[in-house]
């Protein structure tokens, strides 16, 4: 039995489908208030519980041999506390936000969750994906693509030189499944990213080519954008993507090595150009 938290999230839906296709028995821990429409038609076992209330989690873990924790990493301690003796492997999916130098509560939560995972010993594997993209609303590159399709221009905060290394959702799913079974992964941590890093400017160009537009990029000075973020009402700032924390993080390099994941998990991510072609049906130019 494989238990999944975060199954109604973007990556979770792909993971559940892949596991069922492989003939695995899957149980999904779902909050009573969550929208379960994406799971109801798949024939998975659904167990209601709330990661904010650890006492509700124990029934979900009964008989589970593997737990794939895709819900927020801050709940790792609750997951491990509810784990039964049969549980031989816990795969915790965290975030590269752990390495951000921008002070924030969200970074602190990721660090605390990872510390719980790393203290738990060899049955836990920690994965850190970079920006995940893929079909549908990935809440990352899909939003850039939608903006480019609609407006044919794009605001770039700063010089656009910070490195990005997006990873396709199917490659993340494959790595999670490998981490659940490979003995060499026990107690280890891995970064999951695309084959290569590109600058933010290059990323915008590649997405634009994939959706068939030639955008005008407007580079805005970071101090100006931060000032606007402070002046605009909160709701307007969120709609425009002007949260100061996010603006500052866009100036950070997010490139990393995937050598360890390749060696231990057989991780072989698709190149970004090919990944975008799969999502948008066009061949992105790599000028």
C-alpha cells in the first residue's frame, strides 16, 4: 500500500495516475474540505484527515508500506509521528526555496520541515524539485505562457540574468517513484531539475516561441517594482505578481547539479525545449 499526501495538488494528480497505471495500490490522505473530483474517478482509496491535526492521521497510515509526502514540507513532523511500524520508506518532496536568501516565513517553514525529515534516519528520502512545469495549470510556466498569449509583451523584473532550471512534472513523478524503492536512496537528499539552466530572459523567449509569439520584453528596475508593490493595494499586487518576496526571489540563481539524482534514481529529465514542445505543441526556438 502506498499512501500519498497532497494527491489533489498538481504533481500529486500525475503521480496517482502513474502509480495506478503501474498496478500499485494507492491510498490518498485528503482533507475533508478538499476538492476530490480529480481522484473520485480513479478508483483510489481515500482517507480523510487533516495534517494540521496529527491525531486524525493514524488511520491513513494503517498498513501503508510507503508514504509519498507531497503536501507542504512543513507537515513532515506530523507525517512521521503518524507513521506505523510497517512504513519502510517515506519520500518527502520539499522545495529549492530552502536555499533562498530572501528572509520569509515560507523559507523558515521549509527549513524546519526538512530538518524533521533529515533527523528521521534512513527510511526518509528528501527531494527538492526546482520550478515544476507541465500540461495544464502548473502555476508556474503556464501562467507565463498565458500572459504571453494574451498580451504579446512581458515585464521582466531586473535584468533577467538570474538562472532558472525548470523540471517537467513527469520527470519529478519518475524520481518520486524511484526514491520510494531504490535502496541506495535511503536517508539521502536529491535536487530535481531540468537538464540545463537558462537565464530568466531566455526562459521567457523559449516559452514565447513554444506558444508562437514574439514578445516585447520590458525590463523594469527592481527598486521601482518593489516600490509599486508597496504602494499598490494587496489584491492588485497579487494579481500583477508584485509580491516583494517573489520579486526578490526572481533575482536569485536557481541552478543546481542533478548528478546525485541521476546516479541513484536514474533521473534523466527532458530538455526544456522538448518539454515545452510537449506541453504547447510547438518547437521552441533555442536562439
